[in-house]
C-alpha cells in the first residue's frame, strides 16, 4: 500500500506518537485505526439504508424512509430510562 505524508502541528504529532506508543503501534497504524472508526457521511447513509432494509424484512411491512424519520427514538428512550434508574439508585444509596 502506498503511503503519504500529512502535516499536523508538532503538539498533535507528539500526542499521536504517545498514543501509538501506548498501543504498541506506529503513528500510521494509529491514524489508520482512528480513521476506520469514523465512517464518512456516505458510509453512514449506506448503513442506515441497510439497517432499514433489515427492519422492513423482519417486520414484514414496507415502511418508507419518511416513516422511519418520524418514528420515536427507541434507543434514546432506553438510555434515558436507564439513566433515570441509575440516578434514582444512586440517590437512594446516598
């Protein structure tokens, strides 16, 4: 694979070098791993379309993209409920 050079401030380079050292990889490998963790807008849209197709097949109903956009944020609501329960448990223990 061909490689290239990128220019970053010295502080950034030093920070990346320290992170790479802690993980036992080169700076190039670290940057590659960090980039792989961040999907592009096109990749996110592709995943969303694939996830919606799976949901349509599983429930057996052809739901339009507009309907998906209007659906409630189920995962977000689960996080809110879990956070509220965690706060209540913490307050009860205090």
